[in-house]
């Protein structure tokens, strides 16, 4: 009776559907899991290929092909630092962000004793020189770039320098990061760039009249910065509607490991790199996969370093480490990781 009742409940009552539905649910769940693991391994693949990219771009990859011999000059109340490779094929103007200076782009050397050589800046310069770009960097007059007289000064310096070096016939391109990106976006209405790259910057397009001959523009941005992402989307749409070519490269976060800092920072050895990584793990600055939990600027890593008795770190390397931590978090930082794509994009418009 009980059995019967059970049976009839299972098969003859409205709950008859239960078994096929349960089977279907089971199959669906299985499929969902399969898809999840496929996606996960796909993502892991992407992440490890990005980690591979980071690893491939060691600070000394250009050691045998490019030597830095920059020249530093003073003009219009600021300094410019430049280098021209053998048979240059184009000119690249590089603009730093707030708190940046021209000296950040070049390694310290007898040619430039006060140069600092931040890891991303110096690699951008090296990539450029290796591909035949003459490089000119200028310091902003104040902490950040301004968009009045400073634009005229930038224009004057670039014109004077390219004429003086007989480079005025070559294609002229520019890359600016953050405040430098705003600056380049405005400078492009004065100077005839054939292409510009705006890195982690949406540009000053709300404040300018853009004409049809505005140069093709590549946005290199970090989509974690949602607010800026939104503005970049709007500006890309506006430029496209005016018939101006736009492209975009998205920069994603990557995990730290015991060797990332040594790989990317000249003068930071493997032992210190591994110790720093361990300290960051211990302090919970990075998650179990090596990703920064917060932006480097808001991570108390310098305090942790001071408190740790385990260290002899050259203080001059602090800004270099800071930059790589910001870059690994991928919210707002200068990056050279996409140099190949960036320079290919510059070159694709030169013939
Ligand atoms: C920059 O310096 C040059 C040479 O001294 C000068 O002729 C030019 O007017 C200056 N430009 C600006 C915008 O002050
Ligand atoms: C935009 O870029 C494409 C591909 O590089 C090119 O074919 C096209 O001519 C460009 N258009 C303009 C307006 O520059």
C-alpha cells in the first residue's frame, strides 16, 4: 500500500514530470559545468599568455640592438631629451603624465646623469628606436600639462627640433599618457601629426572643434577604469562620426610572480624581486593567484617595506616598483606592454 502509494505518487500524480525534469536539470548542470571549465581554461590560457608577454619583455630585450645615447637641451623654459637612430623613418613625440618629466623616459647614463629610466617609459623609447623612430620627449612646465601657451611651446619645440635635425619630411606621430594624452589630443590641432596614441586618456574632445583632418587616433586604455571607459566610448563615437579613424587597445591586469619585478626593472635583482613578492603575499596585497588586490598607489607596500627588517632596497627603485604594481593592477598607468601593436599601428599609416 505504501509502496503502491509511493509508486502512484511518483508516476500517476501531477509529479510524474519530476524524473525527466530532474534528468534534464542534471544534464543542464553538467553542460554548464563543462562550459564553465572550458571558459576557465580558456581564460587561464589568456592570462598565462599575457604573463608570457610580460616575461618576454624583459628590461634588457634591446641590449644587443639599441644603445641609449640621448641629448638633453633646454629651451622655452623646459627641457627636451631626444635621440635619433641611424636612418630614421619617422619622428615620435612622447608626453608623460602628471608628475612625469622627460628624464623618466631615459636610463641614467653619462649622457644623462639625472635620467631616471622608469620601466615602461624606457621600454617605449627602446621599442621606438629599435623600429627606426627618432624620439623626442619634453617636460611639462608644471606638474601636469596645460592647454594654453604650453601647446604653442610644444608646437615651437617640435617644429624647431625637426627642422634643426632635418627630420621635417618624415612622418610625425605622438603618444601621450594621462595628462600627456590630453595634451597630445590638443597639440594635434596645431601640429600635423599623422597619427596619435592617447594612453589612459579620453582626450579633450569636449572642449575642441574637431576637423576632418584630425589624425587617426588610437586609444590605449585600461577598462577597469569604468568612468574613463565610458568617456572614451563617447569620444570614439564622436570621432568616427566625423570620419576620423579610431582604434582601441585594452590593457588587462596580470599576476605578479617572484620574477616579474626583476624582469622589468633594471637594477632590481632576482633575490629582491622574490623577497618583495613574498612580502606582498604575506601582507595580503596580492591574492592567491598573484593579482594586486588594489591599485599600487593605495597599497601600503612602502610602509610594509619600511617595517620589514629583511630588506636592503635601493630607494631610487621605489618609483619603478610603484609603476609596475600600478600596471599589474591595470587601472591607470603608462604601459609599454602593447608596444608591438602600437608601433605597427603607427607604421601602417606611413606609406
Ligand atoms: C620658444 O623659444 C624660441 C627661441 O627662443 C622663441 O623664438 C619662441 O617664441 C618661444 N616660443 C614660445 C611659445 O614662447
Ligand atoms: C582608416 O583605416 C583603414 C584601415 O587602416 C584604411 O583603409 C582607411 O583608409 C582609413 N581611413 C581614413 C579616413 O584614414
